[in-house]
C-alpha cells in the first residue's frame, strides 16, 4: 500500500500507531464523560442549589496607604474614610439609565460615565468604583433613589488626607488612579484599573512600601442587593509608614517666607545628607487630587503658567551663574592656574578678540587676589581663570562635583541638567568650542544648566571637603506591627579627589563672601556663616537669584541653597532669605545660643 | 496502488471533462462527516443564540448568530474548495505557507490589535483576523510534507529534532501574544504527528522527561496571570472571586444542568451572566447547564465520530502524505475539544481555547472547516487511488 522500500515504517505499523492514538482519544473522552457524570448526576443537586443561590458579590477592601511622619514624629499624611459609588457591572440592567441618573447627581458628563462603564464591564462580577469620594448631598441623593440604581452600592474606602495642605507638596507628592501605562509596567504588578497609586514625590518613589495589600470580602446578597451573609473576608493590610528626615516646622517656615515667590530652598544636615526641608514654590494642595476633580480643574493645574506641579528643586534647570565660580575656583587652584598671592586687575571688563565681557561692577574691582575675587564675585578674575583652564578642565571639575548628572535623590522625575563639552557642542550645533564659551562657562553662564538640587549637592561636597553623602529624606520605613523594614543611614557614596588645602581656601573665600562681600545680606550676628551668591542671566526675563551657604563655619551643621526664579540679584533676593532660614534653624534648635538682633 | 508517481496535470485529477470531474469528486465527499460537523455547528448556534439574544447591540438580538452563520457558510465553501484540490499540491505550497504564517505571526507581535492585554489580532479589510489559527493549519501541512519527504529516515532521532525546531518558532511567537493555549496546540499537533510517523517508544519517554524538566524554565517565562491560572487550577478555592471565579462558576453551571438540563434559554448561570465568555471559551458550560448530561453526551458523541472518521481517513489514505495530513487534523481538533471541555469542567487549567465548530469566532470556524476540507481531500483520493 505504501511506497516503502528500504524503510522500516510500514503501513501496518502506522495503522497500529493510529489505533493507539484513537485509543488515547477514547480514554480522554471517557475521562470527560466520567467527570460529566460526577458533576451533573452525583453532585448535580448540590450544584443546582448553588446556582440558585448564586448571589454572591465580591467586594474589594482597599488597603489604607501607610502614613507619613516628619523627623519629629508629626503626622503629615494620613487617611480618611470616603464614600465611593461602586457598581457590579453584571448586575446592572440598563447602563444608559444609570449613567443618566448618575450624571445629574455627580455633575459628570454622561458620555464619560458610559465610557467608564465600558471599561468596568471587563470584570463584570467585581465591584468597581465609578465615582470616588462623594459629597454629603450626593450620598443622600443616591440613597434616596436607590431603587433606580440596581447593581450599585456605596462603599467606604480609605482616601488620602494631607493634613497640612500644601506643606512640602512636591516632596510628598500626590495620589490618583493608576494609568494605563502604569498598569502595563512591572512596577505595578497585582494592581488593576481604578487602584490608587502615588503619582509624584515620596508617594510615587516609595509606592510599593506605602501601598499595602488589598483585602476582599465575599458576601451573599438577596434579590434587593442587601448583604445577608459574609462568606469570606480577607482583611486588607495597611501599607508601611514612612518617617522622614524633614522638619515640618522648618519646611512650613520657609514656605511662608517664600510665599508669593517662585523658587526653591533646600536645607540639609551637613555631615549626613539628611534633607531637613525642600521647598518649591509655588505649591499646591495634594488633597485636590483625591477629591472629584473636573477636567477643567485638572487642566488648570497641569497647564498653569507657574507650572505648580513642577518640583523646581529637581525638575527645574537653570544657569547657576556665579555660584559656579566655586567650581572654577577649585579647578584653578587644583590645576595651579593661579596662586593665592597672584593679583589680577579688574578694569570692569575683559577683552577677548573683538568681544568685550563685562564685570558686574562696571567701574571695576581693581586688583583682585583669589580670596577677593570670590568675596566680590569678580567676573573679570574668573574670565581669566576660564580662559586659562579651558573647557575640558572646567567640564571635568563640574562633572566631578555632580553637575550634569542625576544626584539619585529618592524622588522620581529628577532632571540631569547640562554640562557642556566640546563633543556636546559639535554634536548639538555642529560647531567648535569657541574661546568665548570658556569665558561664559567660567561664571556659570552659557550652555550650563543645573537643577537647584545639583547645586546644593555641589555645596555639600565642598562643605564636607570632598566627601559625597547620599542625599535622602526618608529616615526609616516601619510596618504596621512596628518593625523597622528599612532604615537609611548616612552614607558616603564617593569622594571627590581635590586637595584639602583647596577646600580650605575656597571655604575661606566663602566666609569672606558673607562677612564683607556679596553675601552680606545673609549675615547673622554671632554666627559664622560661609556662602556664595549668584545672579543668573537667562533669556526668559529678570535674572535668577542664588545663594548657597553653610553654617557654622567651623564644624558645619547645615548646608542651605536658596534659589529665587527671576528674583534679580542673588545678594538681594536669595541671600536675605537664606539668612532668615539659618537664623530660624538655630533659634529653633536652641533659642539661647544665637542672639538675634531684630 | 501508488499515486505518488502519477503525473498530475490538473487539480481535478480524475474524470474526463471538468464538470464530470467536479461531479465525481463532489459525489465522493464523506457526507456523514459533513453532516455531523454541521450538527456541531447547530449546537453552537443554539448556544450562541441562547446566551446573546438578550444582549442589546445596534444590530439587534441576532447579531452574533448572524455573524456565526456567515462564518459557517464561508467555512463550508472553503471546505469544498480545499477538498477539490489534490492534497499532493501541499508538497509545493507547504513551505511558503509556513513562512507566510510566521510573517503574519511576527506582524501580530509588533502591530497586532490588543484586546484584554493580549495582542492576537490583525485587521484586514475591516475583519479581525487571528493568524495563530491559520498557523495551526500551516504547521499541519508543513510537518506532513516534512515527514513525507523524510520518510526513509523517520526512525532516526535527528529527524524528530528538526520538526521540533519548526514547531517551536511559531509556538514562541504565539506564546508571546500571550496565548498559552494556542501555543500548546502546536505542541499537540507535533507530538501526535511524530507519534504516528513512527517515533520509537524510548524517544517518546525521553521527550516526556525533557518536557517535565523544562517546566521550571517555562514557568519563569509565564506571565503572572498565566501562573495564577495554573495555581488556581490546582486550587480554585484560593481566590474564589478573582481568577478562580471562572472555573468555579463554570463547574456550578455544568453541575446544575443535571440529567436533562435547565432547558434552552433558562440556565440560571448562563442567563444571569455569572458565567464568563459564554459564547466563546465557556460554551460547553452553557450546553452542560441548559441541555444537561444527555445534551453534553450527544455533543461528545458527535466529536468522537468526527475524530474516528479522521483516524479512518488517515489509515486509508493512499500514501504517507495523506496519512500525516489527516493525523495532524485529528490532533488539532482533538486537542481543542479535549482542552476546552476539560477546562470547562475544571480538569485542565483555563487556557482560553475555543471549542471546535461550536464556539463563536470567525477565524477559528474557518480554520476548522479548512481542516475538514483537508480530510475530504485525502478521503476522495483514497477512493480513486
């Protein structure tokens, strides 16, 4: 029957194999039939009863997110009970009627609700939230018309409450429903549509710790949807609490001090990297996002002219201006470009080819030593340094001090800024690096862009003589049973290779800045303070004001960076604020030590 | 009795005039098999009507039934066309078809339409189209051709490794969609065909052990929801309202059917929508509930008849190519039927495979009818051989 010369495969053999296959098929079918018999005949009665009684609802019990405390144990974020409007899609008879009723009570578009129902139908038996956090009148309205809302119920679920409204809003972040993209991401496994997750700040960065585990409840309901019996209940597990290094009083004080301004202030413990306050103004109230928020309101926040959701400390990039002279100064000393006793004459401007670069004081500073130049922030001195050092060295030192790269602070969305290089300019503009570019870069202008937090990090490195501390603001994470899950300790992550002498001299210069130079306005009597001001020109308008500093000069305790967007001169805008903050810090620490002459 | 050496000049190899040929070919189609297949389709239509006639769509209560009818008619036409073609033509087209299927699967991976988290569809001229279904037919043709070409060397181990590679490529592409069930169909087709092609028993044992050993590796590739399904298959009561829900509800539905069923349109589980995916993956649960033990038994008997016919056609095929083709078709149908029904009864993890000829769905229906067309083609030539 088969073409089968020289082969061991014979027709009979294959027939046998096919018979074997058919026997397997029969066995499988026999298994199916036996099972069918078991299900339908032996257990039939039982299952029939279950089918009749199959009015079991599955309810999700959302887990309260962990609470957040400041360094002194003050509660900052907690949860409050909120009433949600929930539906079980399979039990709804007519979506159009429900949508119409609901839209008039909730003041939501009918089309929005119909869309929402379409999504929810994918899990027809799961109770899912349609409208969060109803107002009292809405609850009453729903209860009154309950007969119209078959298949729906009101559930009480925890909702985020930010006790101090806009206190450290950018740092703490806000929560909202998980987005489509987030659902796809591996960071949010086990979550489903409608779940609440952190959207920015600590709420987002530590979301996995804060989130907790959802509980579930299986209840039997009667024909009217009333709960008759709880069959099974798994309690939700609340998320872990987080204790910050933030001092909320200090934070609040700075926020009030900077009210109405745009800008940031960052203050950290000098020898640990613990962030005590991080202010970004203008702020917002994260509670807004937990309430029902209309699309207009949302658009208003996202597209606000002042960009209020932006954490300017890490998400704003600005030219650092004269603050960068600290880097130029360190580079010049380290490379032996200038000696401590050398003097450079400042006539008020600096000529390079056909171009003239002005000093900020048009009449000039006269003869300037290294320390004079830092103290007076003399541009001409640093123009000379920039010319002598060149781009490669400036880039090397800027990068060494963490500019142009993320500081890896424990917050999402940090920007990198930009430290230009020859390579970068060729790639971006297809141009060579001009000598004039060195001049601009030396005083922190030109292409250079930094976040205020990078500048702060640079300041801390200088303060700590090259030791780079990890900057952080979560002290510990504590489970509901009180176990410390994670504790963060100060950590030196690397060391900047610059000689101790260089740091000593530059810090000496910074002291002089406050004592007699541009930082005079930050001066506090009875406290030795070192700092540096900056005034950054920018194409958007009025100059940005900067001040960085540390105190006390001997054994520094705190580092502070103040940045005022379009605030004008750093010595006039940022330095006085920094002075006030430092004063407050030491006052608060011990009212007796620092004598204040208001 | 060999036809392999005969020179064929036309697709209609037998008879004198085209009409005569066509007539004599049509005369020899196995109408008992066709009749049983149509009975199965009718079962499907009843269930689809029962479960969807209350769903309000713009197209009215017959929307799904009408669409399914169109699929069936298209299937029957394709079935006849395929049966008229001499199956030896597969020698020429098996390799191109295989690669076209691979390209279509690749296309799905990158550009396919996504529903419920899986990327399985491409849209052609307004119709959703599932390339993985046609890839199954393509694989049957490809493997049958391969085994036929290599028939001299079939007992040797190496000639069983190659088909593995050819199978694993489309399998992985479908696995990525992700569609665990469909990718398993490929394996089932391969194993049945290898078995019939004459693999030695000791190789079968090696293969079995290798598969067991690869489970931990496969496990790491599974998506979370797939792992969940497997865990819940072992113990559905772990999560009675989440992923275990489907299995429990399906069992309740079947069980409540009893001997004679609740009657069409009156299954509590089905009509109250406690059952998920009633007209597609869980169609058997509705049959169990509404038609009872006897209805389900009748359905199973019809399926056994189809498979028995397939086996017979394989055994009576004029040559090895025909045998292998029919075997592939039987494997394809059998795996779908067994896994789907087993899943509905909670015997097998819920993998989402539709029930041949019964479940609602266009691409699947058409690929099933093409499979039957292949059986017919082999059967007709065995009569004339």
